């Protein structure tokens, strides 16, 4: 047989064309489906952690809940749905007022008006440790009428290890925070004023 006849016959042969076409689109399609499942799971965990955090915060706002009980409630709410080796970090800090969250302790006397604590300046010791801090919050659920800031950070391995192919990390992180005022089941204790010598 002449080589030209063989090439002409090969050119007309359509057997296996569908399989080749499927092979070309199967890889990107599978990666796309895995990516959609990954994003869906991350969104689900984010929404679930918000919901559990709000339930726990409402329950704790009436008093009598320790940080250990709050952590256990959060773990019970989201733990069964997390992947193996997922880590959950819960931070609970209380503040005298909403405007104090994440801010330094409030200066009551600023002799030179520079906004920094200098010798002779006074401040409200928001966490009661006797030292000027850049974060006013006190660890724990605080007292009556205090503002409690709840933060949940979930670090979980990814469902599929494909993120590394595209420069992503091996773990996904979900972070949520909410602040709730405790019920006024007693009198709020004001922060003591301290002065720098």
C-alpha cells in the first residue's frame, strides 16, 4: 500500500474521536468541580461557625458561662462537621464599652497631647493588670453590662489537595467575630484610673 493511501484512510477514520474530545475536557472539568466543592465547603463552615458563635454568645450573655464551657459549646456545634486535623481557636475578651474593642486603653490625662502614655499621664486600666496595654480587653466573659467579643478561627486541611497546583495553601482558614453586650444582671464595674509615675 502506498503511504498516501494509508494517510488518506487515517484522515477519514473517526473512531475514538469522542474519547479524545472527552479526554481533553475531562481534566479541566474535574478541577472545576473539585474547586466548586472546596469553595462550597469553606462557605458552609464559615456560615456554620457564625451561626454557632451567635447562639453561644446569646447564651453566655445572661451570665454564668465560663470560657471553657463556651469553647465546648462551639466545638460541639461545629466539631462533627470539620475535617480531620482541623484546629478551632476561640478567643473571648470583655470590654467596658463597644468603642474599646481592639483599641488601647483610654487616656484620661495626656499632658502634652501626643496620644501616648508619658510620665504624669493617666489612663483607665481596662483589663485590670496595672499596665498600659494596646488592647483593652480582659480575657473571659466579663461582668454585667460588659461587651464581650467572641472570635473563632478555624484552620482546616483542604478537601482536595489541588490548591497547591495553583499556588494556594494546603489549609483553609475561616475567621468570624461578634460582639455582644452582657445582660445587666448586676452593676457594671468601672475601670480603675491609673497614672504613670
